């Protein structure tokens, strides 16, 4: 945890100084451009691995109140709780067994495997959907198992699913990353022939979505209606070198023939945990690298919106993603540096009209925002990346009223180890987020009795005239360094499980309540320590 002398030193950084000249000043527009991003409600959302959803949510007799507290913390900023997508690779390895008493039985190929090789689940699995009040879900169906028995199990599952999710349903999902079925995931067999193409996929998808709908009509006719029966799709991995199908061709092949797509969902990760040479500074804490990765998603969105027949009100979202695919890497995706990456990546997506980001989670995963239960491998608790989710939710604010949603822009900077964003509400500057991505390692010989050892980057902001005489508040996202996996705070608050079960606790040794005003010429100077972020809010 930060010591008092370090934080007091940081507290003096947000000051109004006379502009000395000679350094680059970041111009803040008076009003947002017409193409500024406007996020949907629940922009900060999560995707939870199907096999581990009972760990995260608990069941009727043992609800996971820790998880619910963390979701409530986000609601306090965003106005509503994150949407939860229950899916991932294991949804396509899951078979419903109506007679099974256990909620889920997971079968692992090895004790250290991150995911089960396959699983069966019964009606009690659906208890987990009722443990988090005022939470809305998507539920994932298995498309990969292409057999008569698998289809019969799927249609037996459908009535339980719709009955359980009435009043809590956002959408359904059929299949996870079907663009990889013809060659399989690493270490798994192919489930379709090499000739499998977009037309084959769309034919399967339409046949099964129609069959599921027919099954639901018997027990949930309201949820099978034209207005309620909706999907996240196509949920392709859409990664260069991985995808064997093209989502544009799938659209052209008639994916939305039945007009039941609620959102167009794609998946994307910054990199893979197994990629050679990955590091915090070069892979995650680098705005140029993050922008190149995010631009792949943005370009997909732009192309899809230009497709003939693509409805203008059909959102394009990132339905699954995180820092490093394959469940992340220790020391990287579980660190505070990954939290800073999360702020940068989320706000860059929001600024480019990617309408929502479901960050993927799983028990024991390295990139998880929180570990929901104790296991032999990982202790239950709030993880560093969660604080990035909090900071993003705080920056975007209450999204429940469409007219009050912010317009978000990226402020281009010359330094790839810095990032900056501005938000506008009703055309007026509301907030600025400054991210200092210079790597400061907390464990390699840094002496905390001399806090000046940690670098400080001074951001100079040319504030619009309408805000130049206004006092702004400063809230900091802090940890001992980029490699820290604990001791993280946002605006002086900790959300650690050990303190109050994930509820916010204001720490007495973290100075907060800073304010800043523009100085000479309307220039505001704000110091941001290496490996940290600052949010400025105009009153």
C-alpha cells in the first residue's frame, strides 16, 4: 500500500502554474466534434466464462455477495449495473442434462488446465442468474457440438433458460467464435470440415435459432415474440491469422434474415499470453500499440456500418475481450499496468463509437477483475484490473439517461507513453482523463523513502474559455508501480475483499480532495506520476 509520505508528495502535483512556454500544450476543444463517441448504457460490462459463472454468482443458498458488491460499485458511477454475458469457450463445450442435480460438473484434461475440456449442467445451473439483484444477462447456447443428441439437449435447455431469465434477459447467444470451428482452438480438434464457410455457418445459425424459438414458445411465449427474441452475434474471434470466417460475409449470407440481432458482437484481445516478447511497456502500457490493436475493431465497425442493409441503430460492440488472450499472463495482465491499459483501451473504444465492452473473466484467470472464490491456485479477492473498470465508469458517469450521456474524444498526443481523453455533456467540457504509461516498477530496487525517484509527467492543457475560470477536482488512480498486483486505489478508495467484502473503503493514508485551476493564458498544468492516471472533473 502507498505510504503517507509518497501520497503527500503526489498531492501537490495538481496545481495551476504560470505557463512558462516551450512545452507542448494540449488543446482541449470548446465542444465535441460531430463524430465523438457516445457510449451505450452499461458500457462497462463483463463476460464471464460459462463454466465459472456459478463461482462468480453463487447459487440460491450461497449467493456470491462479494461479486455483487463489486458490480454495485460500478453502478454507483454508471447508474446501472454492468451487463453480464455468460459464455465463452466453455459454452461450446457444455451439454444440458435435464436429470442432473448438480448445477455443473466440470471435467478437466489436467489439474492445471484453465478451462474444463467439457462440462454438463442441469436445471440448478440457472439458480445463479437470481443471486445478483437488478442485473441483466446474456446466456450462451452451444453451437459447436453438431450432433442430434447435442441439438436435443439444446432444445431441452431452452425452456429452462427462458423461464429462469424472464425479467433479466438482455439477449441470447448461439456459439462462441464459430470462425475457429474448422481448425479448432489450440490443443483441441476441429469441429467442422475445412470447407466450412460463412453460408454453412449462417444456415446452421438460422436453423437452430428458429428451433430454439419454437421450443421457447411452449413455455415462454412472451420471450419468443418478435420484440423480445434477440441475439448477440456473430461473436467471432475476428483476429488476423485465427479467423476462418469473415463476419462481413456472414452478414451478407443472411445472418440477420430474421431481424433478431440485438447487437453485432465481435471479440478481440490486445495480444496473446503466448506471444513472444510481450511485456507491460511494449504490449500493454503503450498507447500506439493499443491504438493499433483497437483500430482493428474500429475498422471492422466502420465496414459493418457501411454494409447494405445494416440497420443504423444496430450497435457494434466488443462482446468479449481483455488484455492478453488465453487467460492472460502472470505479472502482466494481473498487474496495475493492465489496469492502466484497461482505462486507455476502454476510452479509446468509447471515443470511436464501439458501444460496449464486455471484459472477459474466469476463475483463476490472470486478467480477471476479481477472483470470486478461494481455490488452491488463487485467493479470493479484488484484482488490480478492477480499478481500471472503476476509473472508466467514473469517467463516463451516469449513462442511464440517453440525453445526458457524454460525448468522448481522444486527445492525440505525440508521446506514445501518454494518453488523454475528454468528455462533454450537453456540449460542455465535463472531464479529462490523463494516463501516464511510463513504466515504474515497484519491485526492482525502488526506494520509497525517496519518492522523487518516481518520475512525474506534467500535462499542460489549454482549457476552453468556458472552463478556464472554473475549479476542477482531481481524482487519482494509483498503486506502488505498474507491476503492483495489490494496494491499488481510485480517489483514495480501496475495494479490497479483505477490508469490507469489496465495498468501498476510504483509506486514511491516501491524500485526496485536490483541486486545480487554469493559470496564465488558460493553461492548466497537472502532474501525473509514472504508471498512474488522473481524472479531472469540472464543476
